[in-house]
C-alpha cells in the first residue's frame, strides 16, 4: 500500500471519528436544553407563564440587593435612595443591542401597567461608558436612568454577565425587582444559553413579573 493511500485512509478515519463525536455532542445538547421540564430543570432553566424560559442567578430571591451607586444618564444613581419603594432593575447588553433599547422604550410607554403591579421605579444597567449612553438615550428619547458600569463592578456583583453572549464582557437580559426593604423579590435572567434572548414582548414581561411578585408575597 502506498504512503498516499495510507494517509488518505487515516484522514478518513479522523473525519469519521470527528463526525461521531460531533453528533454525540449535538445529542447531548438536545438532552440538556430540550423542551422537557426535566431537561430544563437540569440546566437551571425555569418555565415561565409567558413561555419565555429564564434562569435565576445569584443573588436570588430573598437575598439583599448589592449596592448600586454610579453615574447614570440622569445623574448619580443610588439604589439606596429608593428604600421604601419597589425598583425594577433591567440589566441589558447595551449600545450594540437595539432590541434591548426597544425593550426599554416599550416599558416606558406602558409604564402605567408596570406600576399597577406595585413597581415604583425603573433603572437600566449596561457595561458601556456614560458618554455613549447619554447620546443613545437622547436619540431614543429615554427618560429612565441608565447606569454606566464600564468596569463591570455592578454587573459582577449581580452575576448578570453570566447570561450574556459576549463571553462575560456584556450583560444578557436580566430583570430584578428590589423590594422596599432592599431585598430581591423577583429575578429572571432571560439572556442565557441556549437562546440568548435579547427582547421580550412587554406582555410577557408583565405576565412573568406579576407571577413572580405574587410568588414572593
């Protein structure tokens, strides 16, 4: 048998082996992230009334919300100043994610419905710098405080970077409700694998928010 023939057969064997491994990995992924509730629970993914699955990071419900005191598009933002109120925090991917900004503008447009659920204030957090955020909120006509977290200190304390698609450099799509006493009442990390959701219809947000607050009452 010639050397070229041997090399060809060896290459073919390697290709077959790689294909088998790839197929096995694909089936493993289906088993982990499939539609069944057992698979979802094993992956830490929770089913939601809206139909949009989410995970729950750390800190979770019942734990103290880490401090947030940083520059924002409306001036200095201090979460502690909202003690006695219920605050909805929206961690999002930032300037590169237009659907994330659409989410924010639509929440503002339907704020009366959010407020009817007992939420008093809304703030967003991204890992972008303040100057870029100021330009963006001006373009979009956003009045909600958008907190600049370029050093990722806030996002790391809330572990929201774990649910982004950018390798830990940007947030995913996380909603957290901080109650009047400063503890977390509801948390939903929608942005994680396998779907990396970057936008939810506001009806879906409202449905999950209502269910989550009822569950924490």
